[in-house]
C-alpha cells in the first residue's frame, strides 16, 4: 500500500486551504507527521493510510484515488 503524496496535498488544499494543522486535526493525526510526509516523504504508514481512508469515506470520496493498493 502506497499513499500518493501529491494527491493528499491536493486533498488538503481543497478541504483545508493548505493548512497542515487543520488537515491534521481532520485526519486525527499530528500535523507535524503530516508535514513530514507531504514535504519529505517520511512517515506514510498505516496510521496515515487509515486516516486518509476514513476521511475519504466521511466525505464520499474514493480512497483509491489517494492510496495505491
């Protein structure tokens, strides 16, 4: 399973105006963890993948657009 960084960044821009703190709260993860993943590619593990899937379900989005299985 691989999280698509660019697509997650687009999701953050669309739903939270590019605000890492707000999007981190929406996902239920630490904003610094989100920042490191998007900007450095570090830390895109199970917790982030699960949070993206849950966010997509709540907002009626297809999580496969954001995560490669």
